[in-house]
C-alpha cells in the first residue's frame, strides 16, 4: 500500500447497540502513518466504541473502517495483526499463568513457529523491562507492571498501530512517566500511536494531532495548537495559561 494512504480511514461510521443506544453517528476520520494522535472527550462520547471498530471487536451498523486500505469487515484477521489495542483495565488482557505465557498468547494464536514466538516474547519483554519477572503471575503484579505486560502482549503481535485507551488511569506519577517514555520510544520506532484520554495535560505535548469527540461524533480535528481552544467547551480539562507544548508529565531532562 502507498505510504500516502492513511493507515486508518473511517468513513461515515455509525454504531447502534441492540439496546437502541446510538454510540457513534457518521464518524469520518483519517489517521496518517507514523502519527501521534490524541483523541479526547467526556465519558460516553464514543471514544472507546470507536477504538473497538479498528480491529473488528465491534462491527459498524453502517459505514466502513479501512486499515491500510483494506476494509476491516473484509479482512478482520489482517486488521488485528496491524492494530494493537491496550485497554484501560489491564486485567482484561491478562489471560495466562505467567508473564511470559501472556506475552506469547497472541503470537501463538497466529500459528507462528516456536522459534518466532520465543523471539517476539524476548523482544517485547525487553522493550517493556519485564525480563526479570517473566515467570511471575501477571495477576499478582503492580498496576504499572500489569500495564507493561498488557503492552508487551500487544507488541508481540508486531502491529503498525497501537491504541492506548485511558492509559494513565490508576497509575501514579512514576507510572505515568514510565508509560509516556514507552509511548515515545514506540513512536520513534515508527509506530503509529493513538492515545484516548481526557488527561490532555499529561500527553498532548507529544501529539501532532488532536481529535475531540462529543455525542458520538468527531467535533474537532487538527493540530493541537488550533484545536485546544475548543477543548474546554466539550468537557476536557485544560489548565489555565497552559499551551499544548507544556502539556506533559515529562520534563526536558526525562
């Protein structure tokens, strides 16, 4: 696929649940390759529902989602190889008895060779500084270690796009800084990053794009400097007198 083709192309996406609740209405959005996008909005604005369409967890009521030019509905397996989702609650992604087995779970389901699985587990665990606890139960880890294990499980699938859903929830100051470092490292390694969050002040300085959702629709989309002025009107906290370049929990020496 051409490098000019957006990695994600969403066209008129609508999702209505069986209960009758409409979570998304006519959402259209493009995510360029190797970009760092922050999607903000109040609870219930549709952010997480949108994320679940990127690899086929949810199917649209109408509209189309393309990943690398191919409809998710046409080739869901390909979408799941290219899109990794890191959920807000890490426990929902921890399925095995040890950290090592958890990281290997995805590659095993792809039917890869033992040698390839071992390579991916080593690379992902090294990337997330988990090598010393590979034999431990993921369910007994700290919140930060659980988050790192969930991310390592995603990395072992070698996706092109990684989506973090409210990634800072439940993390202390040190945990937030650790996670920001990992996000920036992945982005520097040419990964496309989407961060879904209402905590703009923790991460927006690192983004090249800000998308704001409200009522199941994209209401603003563009470079942060132009969009940030509208964020408060849609329920997002913007610290007074703080421009987007200062909105990070990292400092210049981090």
